[in-house]
């Protein structure tokens, strides 16, 4: 829609530069895309979960942190990653 609406304007060039910088050239974005492709087309990764409960002793504020961890070794075995994603 953007390309059709702004086909003959300077905006389309700036738009494409921002798209490239935000998605195509950003290593984190490339990694997320590659993990998606890995899961859809190759295999489910080996995952671990971690749940951390803590409490600040002075304020009595409770905090919960939840993490999902991926095993890097299993992700690299047999799948061709884009260089930007593999180097993270």
C-alpha cells in the first residue's frame, strides 16, 4: 500500500531506508526472523525456562522474572543461519 500510494514521491526512498535499517540490517531483527524460520521449516529448538522470584527487603516489593532460554548448540546444528543472526 505504501509503495503504491507514494510511488512518485521522495518519501518512498526514506521509507525504504528506514525499513532496511529497522529490519533488514538490524542483527536482532534478522535473528528473530531466522528463529521463526527455524521453528517453521526445520525443527523446534531445545528450550529451557527459568522463573525467578525475588523481594526487596527494604520496600517489600516483589518481583517475578520469567525467561525462555534456547540452547545455541542445537540451533547451529544443521541449519544455515544468515550471518547477521549467527554472529549474535
